[in-house]
């Protein structure tokens, strides 16, 4: 774990630098501007850079990384849309596609249906909390979005059921839950009203979410290296056959000596 952290640390520098810049400058959300949009999107771009650098340096499976990168790109588009009034629905749709890409990356093994049921119930309760305040396309869009993001959280949580790479999978699970809580807070801001330090809370949870989900590529890299290692280890049948050949060779050698 320590060696992995040392290996990925330098690649995460762009993310942490842009994250620090965002929170230091911290343009209030009621002051939309091009600068506010750029600063909000830069940390996600930093994570994309990290995924690309990590994938190239390890030679790991690009299909997993591609899904994470696509999810981050649509999240970045959603970030930009939420800066500007009137683009809320487009932003939600962008995040929806991003969640689909995360689900595709995380997969459906192991299933853990009980875990999924728990999160779906929480999603239904969340939609019911806002139901009377929904208007227009969001009457259909909000339940759909809740179902998709709860699926993403379920798939992230299901992965920690196995003992392997548990710290990576725990980070991914925490990230997914943070993302969901961030979205709940965004909905509260949009449909109910402001709450103290809302932007600070929402963006801290959001970036924690994107960071945790991005770290899932480390788990994918470890899994791939394990598969390669297992493939390189001779099977019991191969070892047994090798022993038989050795015994035959020794037997033939002894027979020649006797003659």
C-alpha cells in the first residue's frame, strides 16, 4: 500500500493543486462567471490527467480507465452547467451519464442484492422528500437520477464485500456515498432553500466523491496484476507432469548406466 501511494502521489499533484486554488479563491455560487466555471472544472480535469498518467505508466486495462475518464468528463460538463442559472436540467443529465459510466466501470460482480435494496430504499425516501417541490421534466428526471446514482453507490459498496484490495474499494465506496450526499444537498438548495456553508459542504463532498471513484482504477490495476501473476504460476497439473518427465529421465539414465 505504501509503495502504491508513493507511486500515485506525484500524479495526483495537478488535482490537489487545482483543488486548493478552487477553495482559496472560492467564488460564491451566486456570482457566475467564466473564471468560476474554469476553477470549478479544474479539479476534475486534474483527476483525468491522473487517470491517463496512471494508465500509461502501469499499462493497465484501458477500458476501465476509459469509463472513469468519460464519467469525469461528463461530471466536468455538469459542473460547468450548474454554475450558470437556467442550465440545471442539462447539468443533471450530464451527471446522469457520468454515473452510468461509473456503473459500467464498477460492474455487477459481486451482486450483493441486499445492499442494493438498502440504497434503493434510501433513494426512494430522498425523492419523496422533494416530491412536492418538483416541476416539469424533473418529476420524471429526479426518480430516474436517484435510481441511477443509488445503483452507482450500490456497485461501489458491493465491492468491499471481498477481502482483496479492501482499502481501494473502501475509498471508492466512500467516494460514491459522498457523491450521493452532495447531490442530495444540491437538490435541497434547489428545491427547499439555502443552508449554512452550503457551497463549502456541497463542493467538499463532491470532490471527495470524484476522488474516491477515480481511485477505483488502483483497484483495477491490482486485480489485473493478480491475474497476470496467477497466470504465470504453473498449475498443479503442469507441475505434476514436469515431475513425471523428470522421473522418466532419471529412470532412463539409470537404465543406460546398467547397460
